[in-house]
């Protein structure tokens, strides 16, 4: 059976002009043709009528954490929730992310019980057992003792239990930590180049590993065929990670001109996550659940992050869409688009970042990111053009992943 999807407006390749009145043919989960006009079906074909919609490729978020969500109870959740509960919550987060129009995500670090929920979820989605976006997962974040991502502000023995998986101290320890993630099934390696906002220690947002440790992480990952990405706010740690050869920078809050220059020359991807910065700054002023150490960092990082994106975009850096969702609630990923536009990107540039560039960034440029023959049928639709108003992407009407419909708010003819 062939599915014929009638698209009123079709942005088949973000970055190029949209087409009007086109038909997308889908066979076996893949796009088999894109033709002008509305093709009439044969007897057992299925037609999906999106003739009054704006149709575009499924969105890609290069930075999420499906296994947790920040909020008043986040700290207790880390010790109260069983690995099984974490997995079930993650399945819910995956479903709402997909329904929001994100057909692929890269998960950059487990939060919560050190189980294997993210890998189990990735595999279950791939088998069609649970609804969710296609997942690429990093497993545990590689971090030094006392560093970001592993220190939750508990007494020492509890911290030790929670962070054991991604902890790396000294070059040898870092090699072991990377190898361990790969053996668990990691698609990428994520490490902390600097301190982070949501670590309950007054350790700032500067460099956290020594140069030989960065080199050990990047070198080991490369040897095992995995790309690396660095969580980075401060310029010192960002520079050290770039010197070690990291493939991309997450957040990049305090990047200076030298860093921008290195990234531009090398074509290093930048994943801005402005939504996370704006969310923590907002929580710091409107909520009372943040411990003082976190509140202080949130107020420093938050206001800076949109400005950093403006500078990075002006300088021509390769920008891949990423939100750090889990900091903000799951399913609200598309709020990032308006922040990208606020930072000076056009709506089209923001959509390119979440499709073509994001696909290239995660090594999937040949499979996803555009709607053309041979690609996975990852297709979404909005009621009005997101090129005119990018917040239309916060109200996605239709979601298909791998040729399967997961949401259709205009189900006239399905
Ligand atoms: Zn993150």
C-alpha cells in the first residue's frame, strides 16, 4: 500500500523555497516520490489530506534528556524514583516530544537512577513498541568527581551511587568512562568541559577537566567511532575541549572571539539551547525551589545565552537546534524557535537548524532532515506557515515518523 500525502504548501528542503500543491508518496516508511499536483489514489492506497496545511520535515532536537524533568521535586526524584519508574516517565516524555513534531532527538545524558532506561527506550521506539522520536543516546555524561552532571548535593555515599557510571578522573579514568558508555550502547559521548547551572555545588561554570583528560575522552571516543560533544559555559574549558578536538559545543554561553574563530574555521557545530538558559533564569526569579548555588549560576547564564546565539549566528557558525529539554518541560521544545528568531535568525534559518543542519550534525544527513525520495518519511504539518510566524511550530497538527501517523488533528480523510 502506498500513502499519498497531499501537501498544500511543502517545504521539502528547508532553505529552499516552499512548493505548493504537491503529493508525497510513501512506501515502506520511506518517501518514494514528491510530485506536483495532487495524485489520485488507486483502490487500496491511503490519502492523507493536508491540502490546507504547511508541510515540512520532522523536527530534530539535538539536546534533550528524556529520563528526567527539572522542577520542585527534581532532587528527591533522583533518589526516590526506581529505574523502572524512570523508564516509564521517559516513555511519556518521548511520546509528548514526538507529538510536538520532533521525530528525532539526541539524548545527551541520563538523569535519575543509573539504569539503562534510555537505551531500552531507544530500542523499544525503534521496534515500534512505544511511540517516540527516533533516539540517539549518549548514556551517562562523562564528568569528574565533583563535576557537573554527577554531583547532586547529597551526602557522599549517595552521590557515589548516583554518579558511578559516567565519572572519570585522570586520563585513564576518563578512558574507562568513555569505553563504559560505548559498551552500554552509547551513540555519542557527552562530557562536561565546564561547570553547569543545575549542579548543587558552588563550582562555577569554568573548566572542570585537565587537558590530558579532555584528550583522553576525545581520543578514546574517536577510536571507538563515536563523536564527542561538550557541555560548555566558560571560555577556558570550551577552549580546552576545542583544542582536544571536540566535535560540537552545547550551550557555549561565554564563548569569546577566539573560540568563535576556532569553531568557524573548523566547522564545529554549536547547539545553543537558549530555551534552557531562559527557563532557569525565569525559575530563579519566579520559583523558590532552586538551592542558592544553582540560583546564582542560573541568573548569570540565563540572560547571556540569547546574546551568545546572536554573536554565533552573526559570525556564521553552524547552528544545530537543541533545547536541553528536561530543564524546560518535555513537549515544549519548539519554544526554542521564537528565541532563535529573537536572536536574529530568520524563521527559515531556525527551521534549517532543526532539520538539515541538525541531521548533518548527528551524522544522519543522508536519512532525515528533508522530504525527498529515499529518506525516512518523517513529516509534520502546521495550520499556517511557520515562515510567517515561527510559533506555528508550537502547534503542530500532524506527525508522521517512518511512514506511521502518530498525530493528526485534521483527520478528515485518514
Ligand atoms: Zn543538557
